[in-house]
C-alpha cells in the first residue's frame, strides 16, 4: 500500500521516471508514462533466469565474443520511446559496456513467462519488436519446459507465430550462435 501512495500523479517521461524510481524501493518499469512495480520473481523464475544467463555467459567466453548478457536491463522501445522503459529478464548486446541505465543496441531479449504476468510480458514482446537492433525475442516457460522464439526476417518483419521448442528440443539463438538442450535452462529447477 505504501508504494501506491508514492506513485506520482502525472505521467512521466524517462528522465523523470529514472529520477523518481531511484528513490523508490523495489524494481519498476515505465509503460506509457506510468510506473509499474515489478514483484520479485518466484524461485523457479529466478533459477531459470540465472541458469540461462550463465549458459549464455559461458557460450560467449568459449567463443571469445565481446557480447554479453545483462540481467533485467532497461530497454527503450522505438514506439513511444519517451514514455516507455521496459525490463526484460535478460538482454544481450554486443555494444561496448557503459554506465547507462538503458541497454544500448540490444540484439536478443529474453522473457520468462510467469502465470501472474503473462499478458503484460506478451505485450512487452511487441514493444521489443520495435527496437531496430533486436533480431530475436525468446520467451521461456516457467510452468513447463517450453520456449518460443521470434526471429526478425531479413526484410525486417516478424513472423506471426513463434517457433516453439519443447522439453526434448534445443534452444537456438541464431544471432549469437547459441545452441543448447532446452532442458539445460531448467537444470536447477523442480521441473527436471
């Protein structure tokens, strides 16, 4: 209830949001000028996020890539870019490191779908698709071992339906040359 009392009365732009959010407890994202509180993830969600980020980090080290994965970065969609800063579970960039809040030139964005926020997460996917540098968007299930992958086509368009991967499939993120059994992403969860 206290967090609701601290919400600002007017819509904010990104600089106002960052100044305001820096003084608030917890994590926030900005959607259409309105701040949204982000609840801490469930244990399984956090385990999936941690495991996948580790697999990606190890992949980059193995191949000697300067790319890197960032946990819960801020990303600014092209659509209404002055009033939106969304927070995916993992963002991947090959841009040089910086101290900026917003992730520069994300190439892959990854969301873990939780039942409590599935509609909002899926809405974020289409906002992410407006970011010119994003080549792939990956959705990882938290209730079952599943993944959905959207890949930008050479003409810049997106498919209407994602590629789906099941329990015995492989998670392939083409833009970064990553390929692993999907079940490895769930290694530290109760789903395996």
